[in-house]
C-alpha cells in the first residue's frame, strides 16, 4: 500500500494522476464529451420554443381573424408535428453516431 507508483486504481495517487500530461488529457476528454453531447444540450430549448412559436402564431391568427380557438389548436398540432419530427431527427443522428463509434 505504501508504493503508489504501481497502483493504477481509480482512487490512486500514482504517477498517472499527476502532471500536465494527465491534465491535458482530461481537458481533451472533457472537450470530446461536450462536443458529442452538444446537439442534445439545446434540444429541450428547441422543443419548447417550437411549441411556443407555433402556438403563438395560431393565437395571433385567431385574434386577427376572430376565430378563437381554431387557429390556436391548429398551431398546437403543427407544433407537435414539428416537435416529433425534431425528436426523430435527433434520435436518428444519435443512432448513426453510435454505429460509427462501434465501427471504429
């Protein structure tokens, strides 16, 4: 237990966890993980804004045409269709990326 040079466990204080090389590698791994996760980090905002925008367009049309609630409902349905389309597109991209990583 006193010899840390050969200890390579996750909680070790050996030579692999010290120095500028391991710090640089950790930064590279972190950047790589963020690069892979980047498209999904904003997905929630995109989906929320999609529903807000389409519902808002429907509501504005309802006020302008005095047809409340029909255009609002149409806007909600168009928003939901767009939302599911975005989800399917994100799932497809994720699946393709997963297949590429497995092939490497």
